[in-house]
């Protein structure tokens, strides 16, 4: 049981080091590693190889800690920013049931953000710092949330494709070597399945509807298909983090492997809807037993990643505004708690 | 440092059903204990995952050190006679 409680061990050099590092602009400077004991490193790798979970208070290489802080916080930010494109449709959902479902889904995303910030905090960084990094534009979040949701069908396409791609990425993370992250992912994956199915259900209803509704569904698929494929990250040949993450069992499959699996799962689902995947080069390769898809426009991905997507400014602006607008609530709650404590002490 | 900038952290324990133990599920930030219970309700029991919540200030938990886990737990390893299966009882002896 003690293994869950690592974050109170604040005297270790690693904790202080992490704080100092990330205060200087959020850059995890792997090059400035502390000299580490080779025996500890060997023992750590042996534990990872034996599929043992690493817990917060266990010794870990500084680069492992930094990689996890980066990955878990980006993931948390994505959940929080991901509430925005869908929140856009809460007041305009077509029925009361759809509205209730959408509220529940957006609330789940907030919850996922909370689980993940909590997991990141076990690595010795505070949530306040992570949120600062996001609001200052120094942290990344998934590029997918910088696309707009102009129609109701976009809400269907997000659930089906974006949450579908997220599940594909997240299921292997349930076996991640870092205990708190793996446990958060198990919880998240249970809930994501509802997200994907409600999205497909929206698409199904539109696809079986009037010609205008079918067109709306097709256009949403056209908008979200390629950005969804980009969600898996750069191709393996260009991915900076893959090799080490695989060795540390943070990552179980490469970006391209997961992307391929997603295409193979999703193409038949689109066919069932009677919708066309917007890729003229898409074909079934019977010999390989998988789909071949056209080449991805990585310049678009990089452009969005660098802040020039359709909604980057709007999304961060909304987060900053919410953070500022909520300031008095946070302060009032803290003042109320202090007053209650003082009264109880008197 | 984080306390000044954020509400304190609480560890959350949930009893899934009557008759079961409270089990650690994660943590939340909250201004005080009653807010921690409300946040835990919203964050950890949206799908009937619990019937009771405990919250404990994270700073109040004292944990054993994994570096000392051998010293703590190793002595139990060779005391196999503490388990019932250590004893070979003849088949003829029943209900033992």
C-alpha cells in the first residue's frame, strides 16, 4: 500500500532537480542529467523488463521521470482542451437526451484531465506548474483539438474517430511501466468506450437520415479523417521519443503500428455507415492483410503543432479566460476554508 | 510551494459496496476536507463506483521507504510454516 504514496518524499535530489528544471521554461534538459549509479539503472531496467510496475517513491532515471511528466501532462492538457470543441455544442444538441449525453462526456474529459494531473503530480511536479505551462503556451496538447466543430455531425465524428484513435493509443498505456499512469489509464479506457459508441451512434442516426443529414455526416468524416490519423504522431522514421519509450515500456507499439490498426478497424465502420473515407489511395492489401492508405500531409500537422491551426489561439484564449474568471472562486474557497479552520481552532 | 499556489492535495479512498474495504483510488485538490469529498464524488464516482468516501490530506500520510523494503518484508519470506499448506496431514484425517 505504501507504494502509492510517493509524493511526500520530497527530500530526494530528483524531486528538487525536477522542480528546478521545469521552472526554467519547461524544457526537460536530458543532457544535464545527474550522474546516476549504473547499478541502479541496471536494476531499474531489470524490473521494467520483468513487467514490474515502477511506483512514485522507487528510484528511476531522471530521463524516465521527465519523459513521463511530458507525456502525462500533455495527455492531461489534451483532455482539458478537448472539452472546448464539444462544449461548443452543449447548448445546441438536437435533443435533451443528446444534450445530457454530451454533458456527461465533457464531464468525463474533465475527470480524465484530473486523473492525469494527479498521476503527473506523483512525479514531483505540481498541477499549478503544469497549468502555468499550458496557459503560457509552453506545453503541447493534442493537435486534433485545434480543429473547429461547425456542425452537429462533427460531434459524432469526434466521438467515433478522435475518441476511437485515443482508445487505440490508450489501451496499451494501461500496461505502462509507471503504476500511477497505468492505473489512471485503466479508469480512462473504461469511460472512453462510451465516448466512441455515442459518437458512432450520432453518425449512424445521421447516415440513416435525410440526404442533408447524410451529407453532413460525410462532410464531418472528410474534416476529421486525416487529423485523426495524425493523432498517432509522426511516422516512426521521424519520431524522437519512440525507442527509449519502448525500452522503458511506457510505449508498447510504435505510432505507425497503432495508426495502421486504427485504419483497419475504422474503414469497415465507415463502410457500414455508407460513408466514403476521403482517401482515393485507400485499398485493401489482401497479401499483407491490411489497408494501404495515402500519404499524410505532415506539413499540416507541424503547422497546427506550431500554433497555426484553425483554432489554436481560440482554444488557449478560452483556457486563459476560464482560469482568470475562476480566480475569485479559488480565492474565496481558500479564504472560507481558512476561516473555518480558525473557528474550529478557537 | 504548491500549497500556496493550489489547494492542498487529498488522497481519496472509496468503498465500492457495503461490506468491502475503502480502497485508494487517486487524489484531488480541494480547499478543505468537505470540498475534497465533493470533488471526489464528481471525479471518482460518476458511474456508481462507490457508496462511501474517505479523504485524507496527502501531507498527513506516512509511507515506508521502498529502499528499505527488503529489511521490512524479507524476514517473512522464509517463514513458510506460517501457512497452513506447510503441514502434511494424512488423508485419513478429515475436516482439518
